[in-house]
C-alpha cells in the first residue's frame, strides 16, 4: 500500500480560517485568499507546510504573534509547490519558533467536473442549460479549494466569504451574516462555523428553491433543489424534522447550529455527504415523486436522511482522529439510521430489513481473505477510498447491533451520551468509546469488541446436535476454498441460543447440553455477526419447523442464508440447501423472499449453464405460484407494506423464468405506455428489463428516448438497467458506446457498467470496453469510489479460470496502491465462484432435472 504520509498537524495546528473564494463557473477558475491562524509546534524550522492539490499559491505572508510584547513580525515567504505530496511549502530566511502565527495565502486553480473539491452540477430549466456550483471535500479534497491542514484532527473554526452571481442562492454551513453586491457580483459573508474538520466545510450556489420547516427545538430546516424539483422534497423535509428531533432527544445534546440545509445536487458521486448544516445529496436521496418514485426509494430517503443527520453528532461534533477510525463515523450513522427509521415507521420492520440489507452485504465482503478489519490501518488519504465499503458501513453497523444486544440498549444509549459529552468538538479513537460503554454497562466491552473490530473476517460455527448434546466448533469463514484459515483465530461469539446460562463461546470447541434439541438454534433473531452450519439431520428437523411456520422471519431467512453460503464455501452441498428451500414453498415474508430469490439468482449466474437455466424455470414458476396468485400485478387496498415490497420481486422471478402470461403482460404494458407514469413505479424495472431482454432496436430506441427525456435520477438508473440488458451484439455495443458521452451523467456511469457486466450476453463485451476505456474512466472518475470498485464489479460476473489470467494481466498493467485491495478481492471472487461451479454444477443440474 502507499507510503505513510507525514501528518502536517504535527507541525502546525490551525484554530481559525478566514477564506474568501470566487469559484467562477464561466471561466472554470477558482481564485481566493485564505488567512489561517494557529500554533506552530515541534522544533524551530524555516518553513510552514500546508496541503494543496491543483492550486497555484501566488503569494504568502507569515505573521508571528508575540503575546508578551504584543509585537508582530511579518515575513514574505518563498513558495515551493510539492505537487506529488499534495503540499505547498512556505520558506523564510529566519527561524520560525513554536508559537502563534497567522499565515495568509493567495491562490488560484482550475475547477474540474470530477465531482470532488469544487465542481459544477448541470441541469436544465425552462429549456436552458444551467449550472450549480457545489463542493465535496471528504475525504481529503478541501485542499483542492484552499490551502489548509487537511486532516480530521486539524479542527478549527471557519469564516467563509463566497463570491457568486447576483440573483442566485448561496448556501454554506452556517447562516448568512451579510450580503453585498460588489462589482456586479454577490459577495456573501457567512457566520463562523463551530470547531470542525476541513472535510466538513461546504458551499453551494445556483438557481435553487426550497421548502422550510422548524423542529420542536427551534432549528430551521430547509430542503433545497433546482426550481422544477422543489416540490419533491416535501417528504424528505418531513422526515428530516422528525429525525433531527429524535437524535436531539436520544443523544441528550442540542443540535449546535441554528439551521440545517439539505441540498439535492443534479451531479453527486456518492449518496449523500454530512457537511455540517449544509448536507448534500444525490437527487435520488431527497426526491419523492408520487408518480415516479418506488417504495424502496421512499424507504431509502428516510434512511439516508437519518444517516446524514446522525453524523451531525457522530462524526461532526465528535470526529475520528485519523481515517483508520472512519468506521466510528460510518458504522454508527448506519446503525443510527435504522434506529431512527424504526422510531418513525415501526410498521416497516426495519430491523429485519437491516439483516438482509446490511448484515448480509457485510458477510459477503468479509468472507474473502482479502478483506480488511473494521479498524483499518490507513497510511495515506488516497487509501481511504478503499475502506468506504461494506466493512466500514455494513459490517460496522452489524457489529454494533451485536454489541447493543450484548450490553442492552439502555446501557448503550447511556454510554453514547457520555462519550459525546466528554469529547464535544474534539477527536477520538475507538478506545474512548469502549471506555464510555464499559462504564455504562459494567461489561468488558473493549475485550469483547477487539476480535470483531481489530481483525478481519468473521467466524462460522459448525454445530452437531445429537440427542441432547451439542458439539460446537468455531473457525474463520472463508468462501474461497483455495485460501487457508488461521487455526489460531478465535472470536468472542455470543451464542444467543435462548439459554441464559450459555453466554460467550470463546474457545475452539465447546460441548453443551440442551433440553429441547428438536428446536435448538444458535444466533436467534440474527443478533450476532456469525454464520452457523448444522449437521444435516438437524437441518431436516429445522426444515419441519419452517414448514409448520414455527420460526420467526429472521430465523427463517438466517437458516436459509447460512445454508446457501455454507454450500458456496464447500461446508455442505448446494443440493442440501435446495432441499431446505423446499420447506419455504408457503413463504410470504418479503425479506425471506429476498434471500430465496438472491440465492436462486446466484446459482443461475455463477453456474453459467444454459441447460441449467432452462431446468430452473419451471421450478421457479412453481415456487412463486401461490404468491403470484395472491398478489397479482396491481396493488390492492388490502396490501400490507410487505405485500407492496414483495409483488415486484415475485413478478420479476416469474418474468425471468419466462412464465408466458407474465411475460405477455409485461410486454403489453410496455407497448401500451406513452410515458413512464403509465406504469407503477414499483413495476417499471420489471417491465423495462423484460422488454429489453426480448426486444429489438425499436425497443432500444423507445427506452433511450425515455432516458434522455427524463429529469428523474431514479428513472434514469432504472432505464440504464434496461438499456444494458439486450442480447443482440450490436445493441450491446451501442449501449456501451453511450457511457463515455454526455448522454450518461458521470454519477451514473457505475450503474451502466455494473448492469452491463451482469448481462451474460454482454459481460465479455463490457470487459473489453472497460479495458479500452480505462484511461477515460480514470480521467473522469479516478477519484470516485466507483472507480476503485470496478475490479469487483467485473469479477463478480465471471466464474471460469480462463478469464482469470486476462483479469490479472490487465489490472497488473494499471495497478495503483488504491486499486490493490479491490483487485485482490476480484481475483478471489473469480476463484471461489469457479470452485463452487466446478464442485456443484453437476449435482445442481441433477437436482433441477428431477
């Protein structure tokens, strides 16, 4: 990985910035002045060093403040740009001793489209092309906007003066102090921010409208959007008010700003960013359009709004000291978003959804040898991109869920409040949190969490139940049989088997005696982060409980998920997992169906055998028959929330299985539609992709026209899945040729490539496209998270050894430290999928041929 960088905070510790910025979108040039006051520490030297990237520092002065005499010594600095290190060094002729200094720099730089630093967002209004200017400074892109000490520990206050066009809205972290027109431009002076890290500074300007509400604690919340879309932010605003009030009460600490703005950006690389008081979102995360938004989008808005508002305390108010503790920010925001969602919408059963959406995603990532610990070593900020992943978010959230179950929610809340109050406006490490939770719970939190946070991977417990005796063994779960587990690894595993006498399993083997072996299960309600594989005789007993509807949805989906994942890794046969699946023929829970559908899809994709695909179709049609008859195509007044979630999944399985009446109805609806609103948003994806899978050039043209005419971020992504879903080589090539054009927004490129890879007819062509266009990809998205995930997007769609050599050869030729882990994960993914296919393909074919 990258060489360890020097921490500039160890030489200069800022306390206050005054920043004047003029980001001119006409010239695409950023110019400005920054005055930073702070303390020089360490040895005397003849220079100050600040971060900068892509900036030209044109002048610099250094003022030394002598508190005793009140005198000030002024020096004009010589400027030395160290661009390969992201630094500018200011040299003086005299020694600079430790003490208080003020440094002023004038600078300029180019504004680029890469959705980092300061960048433009493009949209259309009244038939005219328009632009917003926006920022994205996490993780280390503030240095692209102004020279600074761009490290989380370098907290300071900020005064921002922003120059923008007259007549446009200007927004930043804090309320406006004053505005004036100067030389035909609008100059906005914002109030001083709280003490915070550079990555949280933000501003946006452009033609924007807003909706406004006030929380019960008196905080003004606004949701901003381009003028045509303001109305679609009403639902997000409602939930922002409720979430901010909930977190204020839960943490016992008032939100520290007078206002909180949520801004929808037409171009945004991630989902959202928690800038203090100036939270930015991809439009998909703030817009609920009743005519065009699906139910999952409604849930996503609630979740992402809550996630970013949780950050206002956990991450903004109290911040990790360095990026190795990123999970302190993201894991907690992930978990807290579910806590708030459950408070706002208890009927959604979000903790069951948590297991499907968060825990299972974390399991998949952490089942690789080339994973990383939750608490990772980060030597260089460039590496931070590699850990904005399912480990820092989903695994971290899942481990916290396990910790809450271990110490109890009351102690957990009490410990969090103590932690936040002790470290207001400061930086922390993990031990600070563990100490607070230990004091609140009187449990050994630090030692319990060590094996889960400080080391990579998770355990599988192999359980053999014979009469009243239970034999348990634990070892690391690795999905790739070509990798060897460490025989010495141990976790402190909460058994959670319903017996209070059975607590933590922290040895290699354990023997238990149980009263009711016929119903014995580990990890009840999926409350801990491990998988279980039972002996086949016991699986047969548990299958009967499933058939008799004697297990909860969480226990049903957990049993099935563990069986299939164990089979993929070779702990058991896939045919045994399929036998267990037969017990689920009466299943009606949408979350359990997610697991059922996901594993059938994994078999279909990884086995990559056309005869098997055909053999699976009648099986799948039979599996969905009861739910298909119950739910039908159209919503009913009697529908529950979960019926609405399940209907599109059931219809999708039937359509992919070529059930004729379902295919015919999908094509009828597609052919009859004149605009997207003619089809239920929850069913659009099925209708579009079915039409594409069976369609021709005329179908492609209709889909492309709808894509190009749509202003909805959600709709464009749905259409991207269809446009990349054709089987004809010429249409596959045409879809790929659109990716590097203005037709596809940069923020959507990852969807087009990932969807195209998942099309078995297009995967090889997509691979060739990726290789040929790598430099374009790197130039336009080289700092984006999606760029570093591309090796994984490609790998997960191949399960043959022949492809592996081509994969290795290409990525060796373009390797960088930030790509390294993703490439290794990609290699391992191809390997385990190939091994699963070689091991079980014939047995699976025999099962479905029966």
